[in-house]
């Protein structure tokens, strides 16, 4: 009888302890709670960098992980556990900060995520628990201009009593929100560009291969994710057409395709010996490839993937390329360039194969221009995409909002 009573007391004590722990986790307040649907996959370099820095900067912080977007980069969700283990091994400050379920068991002074679809998927429980939020409205992720349903979603987010501030990265996004009266200017913070991994930016002296200096080939690359069969939104069809055209004129040209495309997407008959495919690469893998490239061609077009859908200017892969000394040939149909000097720090070109060919021939005939744009472009990109310019204002904004809670 005595043993039975003791066992009951022990069991009740254990149940009480577990209940206390549950209540503790449900009602304790973090300073910052993050959320993402692909972190810490290394192929998404900008999210890998930004969210890791935020988790490190804010001692009282955690991130809810929901890897539902792994399929978009041809990765099985089963690999998520390996990516989590890898990042914790590299950064011990993240131990215990990465959680995969139980979002409602965490209260926080502030919530933060990137992309419209991510804030929408969390809006109801944030309002239920009265957690204020800030988010970055990047192009993509469910955001497109001129779409009534998207406007309704944006209005729902901006009219939430928990909404505090939105970070935008393109002039078009800022102007659209104001013109449509979706969000007032004082609640918008504009930071041109995006967060990028800093390894390439922190290296002051590059060891790379350059046309006619330490290699005989002129190497031209294309780098983008695949969202349509022919990649018309990213301009992959234009790139292949350009490669076919110019390869008949020069035998020393080589073409390189990084990302979601392969030799089966568009016919490469006649240039199959001159074109290489790499698949998706994380930012470390990109760095090693880019240091042998002379030019990256990015002929992406707005409103092709879906009506109103557009990319940021320039693409994140272009930023990584230029940071490694590659000259960028990019389109800018929406006139989003706010900081770079055309023909000095990059080359803005029409998204047509003949226009791209014309610019490439100029660089072949005048390699001094190639070297100069490579140098000046990298110097400017190092400034624009430094964490000082990109992450610091985000951290300051989040700290102000946490302080005001």
C-alpha cells in the first residue's frame, strides 16, 4: 500500500512538472520569433544569411521551420534534418533555436518572416495570440502587381491590428503599395536589393580566371531556378538562342547553365560540346563556378510567369556572380535600377538574343572594358550588398519594434 501511494505521488509530481513546462513554453515571451519555409537550405543564400544573422543577433529568438518549399529546388524534405544539423554544427549559437512544430506554444514580442505567402500562412494565429509582426515583401512568394486577389491578401495583412512595418526592396513594390493605398509610406521601409551571403563580399583579393589573362576561353553563364518548362520568365530560351547564334562566330566561347535547367529542356544540337550544366548549387558551389566565368547573362522578363509577377533587380545569383568578379548583362524592363551605373558597373540590355550578342562582341573586341566593368561592378556591389547596408537597418527596425512592444 505504501509503495502504491508513493508511486501515485511520483506520477502526480511528474504530471505537474510536465504541465508547468508546457505552460512555461506557451507563455514565455521571446524577443523575436522567425518563420521560414525553406531555411536552412543552403541553396537559398539570402535567407540563409539573413535569418542566421538575426538568430545570432537576437539572443532571445527562435525560428519555426516548415520546409514545404524544398520541392521548388528539387530537394526532398527528408534532407531538411541534415541541413538543420549542418547549420547547428557550424554555428553553436543556433542550438535549441530551430523548431519544427508547435508554433502556438511560443509567444513573442515580435514576429518576422519574408514573402507574402509566409505572412499569410501565419496571420490567423499571430492575431489570435496578439503578436505584432514585421515582414519583407520581396518580389515573388505570392506577390504580383495588378491582381485583385493579391491586393485583397495585402490589404488583409496591412489592416491587421498586429501589423507594424513592411520592408520593401524594389521601387516598384513601394510605389505600388502607395498608389493602391494598401499601406502608408510611414509604415514602409525601403532597402534596395537583398541580403546575400557575405563570404565573397568579404574577400578583398579574388583568385579567379579571366579571359586572355590566365585562360583562352570566354565563359558565359546563366543561373536561375526553373519555374516554367522553357524558362521564359528567366530568359533561358533567350540565352540558348543567343548561344546558338554567337557560337558560329567564335570557337573559344563556352556556355554554362546553373540552376534548374538541363540539356533536355531546349535543344542544344550543335553546341552540346560547348555547354555545361551544373544543376542547383549552394552559394559555396556558386562561388567556385563564378570565379571561372567572364559574363553572367540574366535576360529575365516580368509578367511571364504569371500576370503581374516580377523579379527583383538584379537577381540574387547575379549579385553572387558580380561579387566574384563576373560582368553582369541584365534586363531592367521595369526600370528598377536605383544605384548602378550602366556600362560602368553592369550592362543593362534588352531581353533579346541579338542585343545580348551585340554586347558580348563588344567585350570580346575590347577586353579592357570587360576587366574595368568587372572591377568597378564588384566594388559597387560590395558596398550595396554589405550587411552594413542590408542587415543593419533591418536589425535596427526590429529592435525598435521590440522596444515599443
